[in-house]
């Protein structure tokens, strides 16, 4: 699972690679947004916090757009 491996990814890879892995593998679901909100409440390295926040915000925008498109149909 993505969230179970976050710490490993962030500590075992150079920051540039870890950043790409996290962004590339971030799940695009409402459940991922909720889990990310929980994780953001914990102690995280600053860069990881920023990446997760940006990923969460992007997915929230995508989900809102999908909901809007579905309601417009």
C-alpha cells in the first residue's frame, strides 16, 4: 500500500527520486485524500509534507471536477 511505504520511499531514495515516486504513485481517490489529511497531522519532513499536500489538493480538484461533470449530465 502506498501509505505504508511512504516513510521507506522518503528515507531510502534521494529527494528528487522520492518526490517523483510519491507524486507518480499517489492514489487518486477520496480515501487517499482522507488518509493524507490524517498523515499531515503527524510529524513529517517539510518536503514530504508539501508534496503530500500538493497531491491531495490536486486529487480534490479532480474529484470536484468529476462530480461537477456528473451532475451536469
